[in-house]
């Protein structure tokens, strides 16, 4: 049997999905670390620093949503018949 060769667009989609998966994994680890910092409020005593950490957390959460959305869109394209 012959296997269908991947088109350049399919390869691009696979590469983009891998990139998004890696970024999502990094972002989830960062979010976990930030959550641990915020849970141990005695570690962050400076109110200005706490505000910076909360802003960082919000940015990471937005990035996670963006990564997940991109992954879902690419999965849908990958499994949609051409």
C-alpha cells in the first residue's frame, strides 16, 4: 500500500501544532509556579510585586487560551476532509 505524502500545508499545520503544544506546556508550568507563589502569600510581601505577579498571571492565562484555541483550530483543519 502506498502512504499518502503529507502536503506542505499539512506539514506546516503539524509544525504549528507542535510549537503551540510546547508553548502551552511552558505556560501551564509557569501558571502552576505563579499559583504556588500566590498560595504562599508570605513569600510575596511587597504589594507592588504582588500586583506584578497577578498581571503576569493574567497574561499567562490569556496566552494559554490563545494556545488552546490555535491547537483546536489546527486539529479541526487536520481532520477535516479536503
